């Protein structure tokens, strides 16, 4: 089997509500999505998606994905998509770095490999749990009152896991954390996501002031060096995601004891192939996980769900999904959807969902 054609689509995905990252630093209203259709001489077709969370969040942006695909296409065509390691190496040689540009191709290859084997991607990866996974909401930086309103809206949809964005103002952060904890139902999962916006002293002030609440913080500082520097000075559990980009990052965090939780974002780390290695590092060091698409449609959410299904139930806290935040649906209601705040693994071979091509328009580029 060989890859004979790769079509690249650019799609704007409007958000239902404007979104502010932690500290109110960034506001955006539309996601820049890239969909990739990979066709083979065996008649099998795979789909991949790369949708960064805005252009200014981390070093990843929609136009960069499409430029990277143009660079890598000559090295991908002619390869067997079932040999995902061969495709991975070809992309890494053709374009060092730029992991976010490689993720949609990796996803499409796993989709084809699963279809060829008659297995879901999760099962092809070694075994997929059918336990439904909680969906984590994403609550942008807001006042305490607005935070209550947004969380109530998600709770009405069945959500029991939330990522609450904080950062930028120490007193306000402490107030919001205490307010959220005051109306937190029993058993609900809440992650306070700083998105790197605290300095070391700000992180310590908030983390020490809320020690009695025993809450978890995600990415409290800009770098792993910052997190390491303040690690002995607080008792709060920590999750890392923005600084979890490469396998080397995962090994350092595990070896140095910098975090209790990995937030694995598939587009950021380069796709399922590379993310599965991080999963294994986490499991071998007793580190739990959240699994997430960086953003995007039900296709990206489904990819995250397949990886989450390969993690033992006790070690996978939740899957962040973006589809409920969008005003458009490029897959006509197909694929895993929110059922009482959870996603259920599809049983169809491969990814288990494909977009409506009519909803995508004409491809912006075709490589043969």
C-alpha cells in the first residue's frame, strides 16, 4: 500500500463565545483548522486534523501547518501509511521540529492503518478501554461571577471536569479559586490552568495561599526550570502541558519529579506516535494524564479519545474536547459526541469519523 495523494483543506471554526487565555492575555473568536485527506492505491482514505489554539498561544499556527505539509509532501508520497514509524522518520528528516505540522499526517496514517486491520486506532495501539471518558470543559479567564455562569452552563451539559483558566492577578486568582471550590460538587475534577502566566513569586503566593484547598495547578510558570525552582516551596500537585512538547521533556519531568500529571496535547507533541511514548513514560513513573486535542473539530477530539482509551482508567482523568465550543460541525453529527459529559469510543475501524467534504470546500493544495 502506498500514499498516492494528499489534499489539504483550510477551514475556519468559529467559537460560540470569545475566548480569553489565562491572565486575559489573548482573545480570539475563530480557530484556524487544517484538514488533511490521505489517499492510497489500495482505495483506503485517512483523515487528519491540525488546529492550534489560536496563532499566539504557543509556537504553532494554522498557516505553519500548511507550509509544513508543502515541504514534507514529497517525502510522504509513496510511503506505506501503515508503517507509521517510516512516515514519522520521513517527516522528521524533511522538516526538523515543527511537530504541530506533522500531527495531521500521523493521524491520517493511523486512520488508514486501523481501517486496513479492521480495528479501532485504540485497539491497534494495543488495547482500548470502553469506559467512557469525562470531557473537561475550558473556562476562560473571567470574574468569579462569570466563572460561575460558564461552569453552570457546562454542568447543565453533564460536564464533571473543568479546566479553569487563572493567572495575571494574584489576589483575583486566590478569590476565584476559593469561590470555585465553594460550589464544587463532590467528585468533580477541577484543574486550575495558569497557561504559563505566573512569575515564580506569583505562583508561590497563590499556591501557598490555597494549600488548605488541596487543588491542582497546570503549567504555573513559563518553563520547566521555573517549575523546578519553586517545586520544594509548595505542596500543590502540578500538571504540565505547554512545556510537555518532546519525549525529552517527558523524561525530564518524570525523572526530576516536576509534576504529578501530564497534559498531553496531541497536535503539540506531533501526533499519536509520539504521544504514545509520553504515555508510557508517564505510566512507568506513576504519573496520571489528561489527554487533549489542542483545539478543533470532532476529528481532533476523537484522536485524543483513542489515546485516552489506551491509558488505564485509573490513570486518565479526562479528555478535553473542543466540539461543544464551536458553532459549526464539519462531520454532520457523526463521531463521539457529548453524552452526559462523556465521550464514548467509536467501534468503527480506524479513527471512526470523517468530515463532510462539502463542508470543507475545495482543497487549498493537492499533492500527488
